[in-house]
C-alpha cells in the first residue's frame, strides 16, 4: 500500500508538471495566434489599398502585369492564413492535452543501459522547448509501439536508425479526466483485459471514438505498416476493422517529413452518408484534419453526367422488397454478372471492336468534293496504335481531318471571295464576309466530324445489349449465368427509361474510363475502402483506373454481404485487379463489440463450424419474442424500448429488413415512442431511438437492437442469413428479435 501511495504521489506530481508545461505552451500559442490574426487583418487592408485602383483592361499586357503584381501582394496573406491555421490546430491539441495529456507509460531499458527511460504516451507529443525533454510521446511514435506489442520483459521497436532492443520493466495505464488523475494500474494481460472489458461495457457513443488506449497487437501491426501497397483486412463483426483503417490513416499522416500525407491526399470510401457522419470525429480526435470521405455513387456521378442515378441502397431496397422471388433473383444475378471480371472482359472486347463496328464514320466533304471517305477513316482508326485510349485516337483522327481542311483553306477562301463579289451590297466587305462564311462552314464541318469522333457512352452501352447474338460472340469461352438472356432483356428494358439503374452505372463508368480516361483524382495517394465485401470486381477496376498512384487499405467481412455470397477468395480478385508490388491479407478473428451471448446467437446464421473468438464479456441471452397480431407485437416493441431506456441505454435501434418496413413500423409507433426514422439519404448522430433499414445499419453499433419482423416471409434464404447476422451483430449489450405469424426457418 505504501508503494502505491508513493507511486500515486509521483504520478500526480508528474501529471501536474506536464499540464504546467502544456499550459505555458498554450498561453504562448494563443498570444502568437492573436498576433497572426492582427497581421492577417493588416495584410488584407494593405492588399485592398494597394489594389484599390481598378485594372482598366484585364486582358491587355498592362492588365496582366497588374494581376501579377496583385498576386504578389496576395501570396503573403495566404501564407499568414496558413500559419494561423497551424497555430489554431496546435491550440486545440494543447487544450486536449491539458484535459488528458497521456493514457499510458512504459519504462524501457536499452540493452546497453541500466537506467529505465520513462515514456509517457498520449494522443499527441509534448516537448519542453527549453530543456528539449519529451514529456509525452505521440501514440504513433516508434517507441510507443512497444506499449501495444509487448508486456513486461524483452521488447524492441523499429526506429529510423534501425531496430532498438531492450526490456520493459513497467507498463502502466491511466484514466485522466479534466486534468485530474482518476486512477492508474500496472498492466499485465489479465488487468488489461479487465480494463478493456470495463471500457466495452460502457454505452455506445453517438459517433465512433478512437481506440488508442486499447489497440491490440494484431491491430497495431496493420496500423503501423509502411511497406504494403495494398493492405486487405478481413475482420469479423466487431473486430475494429474501421477503427484500425482510420488509425492507420492517422499513422500515415504522422509519419515522415518528405512522405507525409495531407488530408487532401487521402480518400475514404464509405458505405453511406450515415456511416460517414458516424466516423467523422475519429481523425480530429487524433489531432489530424478530417480527410475527404465519399460514397461510391459520388464517384460514379463524377464520371457519368447522368441526372438520375439509382443509388445502391435504392437498388437493394428494390431487390429486397419485390414480391416476385424470380425477379429478385434476376436482379441479384444481374448485379453479380455486371460486376464480374467476365463482364469486364466482354466490355473490353466491345471497346476493341468499337472502331471496327460501332463508330458511325461518314464521308467528309469540303469545297464541294469529298475530302476523305468513311472507309479511309475507318482503316486509319483500325490501324492506329491500340495502346492509346480510344478518345486519344479519335482526337488524332479529328486533327488529321482538320489538317487536310487547312491545306485546302486558301483555295476555298479565294472561291468564297469570288462568290461574295458576285453578290450585290458586299463590294466593300468581301474579305470579312468570306471569312464569316468560312467560319460557318468550319462550324458545320466540325459538328459533322464530332458525330463520330466524340463518343456517346450511354448509346454505345445500349448497342452492346441490342443484339444477343453479338453479345454472345463477345463472350466466347467465358462462363455466363444461365439467365443471361433474361439479364439482356431486363437491361434493354431499363435502358429505355430515364436515369440509370445502379447495376448498370459501374459498367457504364468502366466503359467510359477505359475509352476516355480520367485525371481529376490523380493526386490521391491513399484510399480506404470500408465494407469492401459489398463491391464487385468492376468497382475495384474503376478505383484502380481513377487512383492509379494510390496505396489502398481495404477492410471488409465476407459474411456481411448483401444480395450475394462471398468467401475469402474475393480478396484474391481484389489483389489481382490492383496488381500492386506488395499486398497482403490480414485476418482479424476476435470480436470486441457484442457480449458472449449475443455473438453466440449471431453465429448461428453463419456456416456450421464457423467460430469467432469473442472478447469475454457476459450479458443477457437474446430473446425471440412473438405475439398473435401486429398491434400486440407493436406493444411488445414499445415495452422493450421502455425497458432499454430504464437500463440507461443511449442508442436503441429498431432494425427492419427494408426501408419500406421501417417506414411502416415508424408510422405505427410514432404516437407511442419518440423515435427517429432513418432513410437511405440521412445523416445523424446515433443517440436516441432509431428505426432504420438493415442496410443502413452496416458498420454501426448500438447499445440495444430490436430486430423486427423475423418471420417466414421476411427471412428464409441463404442471403437472409447474412442479413440476420448483420442485424444481430450491431448490438453491444442487448438483443431481442420480434415477429408475428410463422417464425423464420432460419431461427
């Protein structure tokens, strides 16, 4: 006990000293910030005064010189603003540090030394400017990896100078709030597990939190890897895949001065806007700017100028809601086929055949006679360098035609001038009138040429499906689904409507990218893909085309697919498409989200023999609740919501199979409970009672989950097993399932 009191006294003094250093730096940073703001205001005022005289002619040489001079004044202002933003970010970090400067400590003894170095680890680093002493090490620093990967005893870490070996003599964790030391403990495996168990027993947060205090060894290996170009993570539900991916982003942003990533270099591809909102606090909590996050439909819209593009959630809704099982199966087969490598091969064969068969060349006339024949144009295109994009080859063809026109323009101008001279009223404007006629002729000619040198990708895509015999000729030696003719018929029908179905959008985007290319995102260096299992090979081919210089972190779970079945060979396809020098697949098999009872219940929907290593946390056994009628069942759901609130659960999800079911449940319960309906385009913080479709719950977690309508009509197929597994594994502490009528055979 005396030893604990001595340690407590030491730790409180050390904490106070650390906070004092941070407070002094905060005061200095605030003063510098005020000075920088004053400097910006003065610089802006000077800029306004110096540029107050209008630039008389912006496009003259003098006007250009004035613009250059103006930009020289503006650049210092931009520089001062950037400095101010850096100072503001430092202030935020120091404010967080004063509240809780660190969460762990290791005492590390180098092999050649006898003295232990006390290393305190926090969200960001703190160094005394005068003494140069490190008071806190950033959790991403090399030496901090020892905390995550080793207990007491022999340890090592990789530093810029090489491998550093030594001994860990102490491993300690802290709970510090509002600058006060709540408690600390010296961590062995059992105590760390209990700390994590207590942490996991807390309520879910409205937004995802950082996991820096509880990063596991296998997670740390993924986060700190700097060598792999394609990092793929297959993780069971609740294994922390998303957290690991975001902490990996933060680590990559921290590492190195020359190779450091800015937030503009990184892109996170999220499954939906609700999920985007859920993860939006993680990187700011880690002291980094939030990175760009988009959903895949936004990528498609950036490539395709189509006004009405069906979203993936809308496609899933249609597939899950339709009463005709044959039609549902056709939609599923269509999406799978159009996302497959086989269909990409068909599209590539179609692209190769475009110059030969599908470009509508026409004879080009100039000056009353044929300038170049359609056959000559076709022959030239067929013989052109196939390594170039089709768009580039067509642009060269257009330039070739215009060069031929240019060679004959002088003679044509002479004819036009003679023609004008014969017209009355133009005697004094012959040259100008001839020039106007020539411009008109050229405009008409270019419009004619561009009918075959500019591609209408949607029309070409329609043509691909317009002839079944031709389609099958492109698919020689490829394995096609049994229902391929039905898929072709359905596609032809859908392509006559306004807008574009989701299963056709990636294929059309692929067609456009492979013929035209895309350069808007060339600067992206790191792409994170979450819920990776819900994309098909064609999605990854699109990403590879749009972000050719990027490294990738791909996280998913093949047991959480919607509308298809996958296994781990799925990751082999991803690796083949990206074709990176260094790629790896890491498996996270331990779940930290659910209680033992919830996870055990959830795994009944997976293949027999499938095991998840759960972090041992006990709770109530899930119950399957039934009632003789819908109103009686609704009353039971209302009562369960009340019970969850009495248990002080902050987030309660009523998960329905579809949005249609969610809307119906919301309308029935709206007068009885204060619940929020979440539809496919919503974003909100996860606090309160929610009614939402199952596909919107992917990647999220709630204190309590009530799965609605687990009857025979809603859940009966192999795909429905995946849906039930997803729904059940959203629950941290409490799970119950509700139905009336005949129970699902899957239960």
